[in-house]
C-alpha cells in the first residue's frame, strides 16, 4: 500500500471537490452531504470549516477577494474576508432533485460543471460550461458526472459518467474551453472493480483517477492506457488535486458504509496526501 499522510482526523460523510490555492497555500474540500467546506492552511497547520446554506461540491478561485462555489442551485460568489454570499449563475434552479457534483476550470478560465440526481437517478445529470457570465449545456443524460479535467495545453477535455464506466476525451477550443468535436471513449472501465470518480491531469498530460470502491488511484495516459496505480487506505477515494511538490490531496467518503464496513475502513472520509513524484498542475482561476 502507498505511504500516505492525512491532512486531519476529520471524516467526511461524502468528501469531494479538493482544490489547492498556491497563492494562499491552502487546501479546500467539501463534505457534500453535511453541507460544509473545509480549509487546511499548510503554513499554520490549522484546519477550519464553514457551514453552507445548501449542498456544495466544488469551487474555483476568482481573485484574492472572491471564490466561486458550486452548489445544488448554481454558482455563488463567496467573499473570502466577510463570508458574504451573492448569486452568480442559476443551474437547474427549478429541479430540486439534482445537485452539484464534479467540476474543474479549463486553462481558458472556463468552468465545467457536472450535475446529478440527489439519489443518482439514471440520466438526471448533465455537464455545463460557464465563462464570461454565459452558461451552456454540453452533455445530457448523465447519471454521475465525474473525471472532469483538462490537458495542460487545453486541447483535450476528459470526463466520465461513473455509471457507464467509460473515460471519455473530447477536443476543445483552447481559447474558450468549448468542445470542438464529439466525445470518444478512450478507456472502458465497465466490468472492473470500483467506479471512475474524480480525476486530475498532471503536467505531463497523464490522468490520475480516484476509483470509488476500489481503494485505488490509477494513472492513464492521454490514449487511455493504464500506466500505474497506487493503493490507498480507504475504500471510497473520490477526487485528487495537486498541492505542490508532485503531491496530490485525495478526498474520500464513508457514505453508504454500514457499521461493520466503517469499522474495517477506519480512514473512510479522511483527506489524504500522496506523493506521486510527477509534475503538478494547479487549478487556473475562473473567468466570470
């Protein structure tokens, strides 16, 4: 098993959406079901959290004053110093059965956003593109959108529907982050243990995927070939994010585990750090 360290003893019901801000030297992540956002300051070693008004799963940094937080009702501006909230963009505001899930920022500053049913209803989700105040639906009929990430040059986007089990690639316009062609499957994970969950691209363009239910962080090349894998001390890892020094933070969850399963998975829900020793890439700032 891979040597790992843990950010804290906090166990998230459904940990997701890790994001590291190199300017603040701070790692953020969410507990979707408990409606909290956590923050760990690497300089001070102090962890804090804020309670959220609704379920949220991901964020992006706009500037030193504001973050953009992706919630079940859409995108919100969150003022760092005051904690004040203001609406930015509604997403499926009339559908109370869906929530936010996976999201990342393209090198152009565009944000891809995945929604899903609160009970993972088949085909209830979608993937959207947001940039310069405009929201565009990209893909329909998705059950659990995940693995949203982008090649370093911005020419390729990746995503999956965890239920379908295919890692997809699509050509992108580098200036806008919009698709420039149809998605194609580059890896078929159906029939294998666990599900494709969150992913991140490293500086070489390889894709690192957390595999829910399989205790694995697996690396794929841009062609979808498996290059390496790391075993993790949690059953349900959910999403990786680079934190510097070739290391990734990985969230996890104890969602759906009964008492016996939780006892045999004592780190379930904790956020860990794994040293991959590969060139890292930090998340770009979003353009609103």
